[in-house]
């Protein structure tokens, strides 16, 4: 019975893929073949290799990288890029007289706006 083959995709590591391959070769027992950016390991447990990849990423300072496992394929993915949108300011800031009415007694104080209430529906 042939041993299951685990494929590790290191494409997203770019120039550190060879270092990851060397690290895995030193830690995992079993036949290994490399095909471009893929590393194929015979008879290795997925959990063990995933843990070793996390360990390698941590040692390299790539803590935000992830290792995804999908049916015999482990894939190293870079962190997702989040776009920060600047907050949109609606309206203008209140005047000094509105925020400090005790300094300006002749002007009206700033009062909160009342919410409009929806009329209740009568059930018959």
C-alpha cells in the first residue's frame, strides 16, 4: 500500500522557500521531492508538518503568515492586507458659544436632537 503524499506549497515565501525546505528536511523523516515551489513529502503527518511550518515562520519573524490545510495540501499564505478608510466627517464642529454656554450667556445652549418616533401600528 503506497504511503500518502503530502504537498507543501511555498510559493508565497518567495526567497525563503529554500530555507523552509531545508528546515523541513532536517525535522521530518520520509522521502521528499521538490517541484518548483512545491515540496512533496511521503508518509508525513499533516499536523506535524503544519506545526513545523508555523515554527519556521515564527523563527523567521513572519508571525502573520498562515498555513492552510486542504485535503493533503499545505499552503503558506501571506497576511491579508486591510485598507483603512479615513473617517468621513459630517457637518461642522460646534461653536465655542454652543459648547461653553457659561462663557456666552446671551446665546442659546446646545441641545441634543430628538429622534423621530415611528407611529405604532394598531393590530385588529
